[in-house]
């Protein structure tokens, strides 16, 4: 046997011995430290009863969304009709006033003098009429007797007519002076509440200066701008439910008028909804709601429960204690008193659907409901 072959065989034998020894050492170590297999733990989510909505058939009021600020149907700005010093302004914001009630006075001294002046001018003009009348009567008698010509009679007739016209003009000036005197006293044009006080006593105001705003809160209106398509479905007398900021309960409203013209630029059409005044409603409060046009009986769930992070919309349903993703088809939507609802098909009546506040949950996750607190229901028993 050659010497090189002998070396190769020796190397192979040594390698086999080393591999066997390593395997024996590994098995010994495994016997000393055996591995304990771990059981797989399924993920669990803990939910409250409020996190689940029971899908059920209910009436959805389909309609058109409307929104805007409330404003009083009747309002008026009391303005100064004459210039002068504002001597008296007796009302402030929030005060109730009646139609015809005196609310302000402007210094009448100047207008009293104008009335006296106009009266004296009217008296003087009346005296001239009397003189011209006597002159005409005398000339009439002389003409009848043949002492003077007809021309003199015509001249006296013209003088009489001129005196009468001057007297009439003086009476008209007296009427204007009296009106200015009356306008110095300002009265409320309607019954309501003072919304703004825009001047202070002692100020000199000009003609048409704004002094007080009065509004009547017994009838409010909502001016809603709708598209031409939506406005074509609206009819006078339709009802709506409005959520008014600051009001705890929905407020009913009814369509009173529809503007026959579209707005320039936006091409929207204004619809006016009447709201009966009630305690707590104020002009300028923001209101929004739905103008009902149709009612349907459908299976509905909250809009937030329908998820769209997959190719098809789906809802997360609690079934046999696990979360299941079920594909649905959505239909009409409606604004409910508590939350917005949407009609769906693809789930059964009574299905337990997770609300939108829960967020996305992986399918197959175990569901555990938190036990309701009994502390609020416990009653103390006195010995």
C-alpha cells in the first residue's frame, strides 16, 4: 500500500471519530437540559357592552342635510329720523319692549322752534288770503254795477288764487315741522327683545343713525342653501329635525318658503325652515339636521362600524366568541338622534357588530366582555 493512501485513510477515520464524539456530547447535553414545549396562546380583546351594536331592522328617515344659523323672522333696526342730541335711551340689551313703546328721544328744541315758525307763516298766509278775498268781492260788486272793467276783476282773482296757494304751502311746511317734531320721539316698531344698543345718551346722532335693534324670538328661521338637485325634492310643509347648539333635544322645523331664484355664483337655492321659538333658542345659534323626504324599514348599523380598509366594505361581528369579518353592501344613510346609521345587507338580524370606536381587530381574535360594575347598583342595608 502506498504511503499517501495510508495517510488519507487515517484522516478519514479521525474525522469520523470526531463527528461521533460531537454528536454524543450534544445528546448528553440535551438529556441534561430537556426543552419544554410552549403551548400557543390565542390573542384576546376585552370589550365593554357599549362597544357592540346589535344590528336590527328599524325606520330610517332619509333626507337632505341642512345647516345654518337661526335668525328671527321679525327684526327691526330703530334709526334716528332727525338729527340732534340723543337725550334719552331707556332700553338695553335683553330688555323686552312692546310695539309703540317709547324707547328714545332726541332733543326737540330746534324742531319746536320750526313748528312755531311754520305756524306763524301759515297764519300770515291766511291773512293775505282774507285780504285778497275781500278785494275780489269788492271788485266783483263794482263789475256788476259797471264801475270797473272785467280786467280788474281778473287781476283780483289772480291775487286771490296766489294768496290761497301761499297759504297751502305754509300749511304743508307746518305739517313737515310737526312730523319732524314727532320723529324726535322714537318708538319700537314691534314687540320683542332688544338685541343691540348702538348709541348712548348725550351723543349727537345724524339722520338714519342706528340706535337699537329689536328682534322677535317667537318665530325663528333657518336659511339653508341646497343644490338644485336637492331643492327639486323639497316641498313646502316638509318637516325636519334640527340639532341646535346648546339645546339638549332636537328641535322640529318646517319648510315655509323656497326661493324661486338660484344664488349667483354658487347656483344654490335657498330654502327657509321655520322654527317655533322656545326657551333657550337665540338668534345666531348654529343648527344642523336632516330634512326628511322618505322613510324606509331596513337593517341598519352605525356608519362608523362599516370599515373600508379592504377591497370590499365589511363589518366586524362577534360570532361564537370570536371576531369575524363579514362583507356587506351599504345603502341609504340617515342622521339619527344619537348617531348616524347606514342600511346594510350581508349580515343577519341581531348580529353583534363592533362599533367604530373599537378600531380594526384581526379576524379570529377572542372576545372577552368586561363584567358590568355592580357598585352603582348596590344598596346599603341598614340593620
